[in-house]
C-alpha cells in the first residue's frame, strides 16, 4: 500500500481499480493509432525528407522516446491522473496547470 500512501499525500483518494491489461492496450493502440494512418502521409514525408522517409521516422521515434522517458519520470514523482495539467501544476507552479 505504499503507492496508496504516496497518492494520499497529494490529497487524492483512490476510488477506481487501476489496472490495464494487454488486450486493453492493444485495442487502445489500434483505436488511436490507426495502422493505415502512415500511408496517408507517406508521399509527403518522402518528398519533404529528400527520399529518406526511414530517417525521418527514426528521428521522430527518438524524439518520442525522450518524451516517453520524461513522462515516466513525472508519473513516478506525481502518481496522479491529469497528465500534463497535473505535472505542470505541481512541477512548475499551480497557475501553470490551469
């Protein structure tokens, strides 16, 4: 119950069962990252990247990995829902989160 105590120090009482299974993650990913979406922009990416779309996607992937790592650190520091609103409000100052 250490995580529960960590949450309560922020004035939050856990009321919902917090679990996400593999099937939930798969369906969530398919719903929000439609597998055919890259094909709609591939021609534009190909021409803008000078014929190197793989490099463009790799650079984007590296940027997203840094973003995911920063979110992982923030969720360890502030294990509450609210994502960016919560992190900005508690990490910078309360007015920043509004």
